[in-house]
């Protein structure tokens, strides 16, 4: 089995609308920074957690989906599905802590989990992703200061970690074939991959 690893996005560009540097993240990626910049993603049934240190402004965003676990283990904290979600969250949190964020200052805003892809609706992929990210943050005692979860529309999310500001655009007229193909390819990749190494939060 191949190993799934959360990857740091390397898609950087200058955003003329916001007049700042920007990082675009895709499924399975994350990005963090202490600069005045924007992190951008488009979400369907995937979720993103935008997490920052409210004092220093170091923050980042991830973009992930729970793999489809067997229904009998979906509520088990040690299921493959939950372990992958936990790993995706811990990779981002650990990068923030290693780079100067303090756990007691962390705050989060969470987005996505929309039921936008027909083949995913029967599996409640968006619902499971939304429920997971809420539960994880509650258990880790990271306060959630904003959220926009579920619904039927894809979203484009712009996150400014330095200030904590988030802009969310519901993509009501989007032809989401590209988004659907991207998320379905990501979902099938997760099915054939094992979870990356064990990570302890510090």
C-alpha cells in the first residue's frame, strides 16, 4: 500500500484582488504562514480547518476528506477513516506549534462538508466530514470562532491567517464537474492508501 501524506501546497501566486501573496490548496494539502497573505481553496464535500494562534497570527488551512470506512466502524475513534482525519488535522496543528504558535492561543474556523456530489450523497460524506472536524476540535479544546458547514453548494474560501478574517463565496452557478472529478479522484486515492505515520500532538 502506498502512504498518504498531507503535503504542503507549492501553488503560490500573487492575488491582485487582495494585493498580497496567496497559496492555493487542493485536497490532501495544507499551508501555513506567519506572513500577511491569503490561503485559498474550493470545497465540495471535503472540509477545511483554518487554525491560527490568535496572538501571533501564525496560521494555516488544511483540505481533507475522511476515507469511506466500513459502516460498522464509523463511530470508532480508531477506525481507519477517523485515524486519517485525525492525522490530517494533527499535521497542520503540529506545524503551527513547531513554528511558534501556542496551543492555548489556537482558534479555528471550519468550512465545507457540502452534499454537492451525487455519488457521495448516499454515503453522507459531507455530513461525516463536518461531524468529524467539529468533534476533533472539541476534544482538542480548540475553540471554533466561525463555521460554514453542510448545505448543497461548493464554496470558495479565502483565509487570512494573520488577522483571522475569512471570506466564503457560495458557488451556486458553478459547473462542478472539475470539482467532482478532483474529489472523486482524491476519494479513490484514499481507499487504496494507508494512513501516514503516527503523530503526537504537543
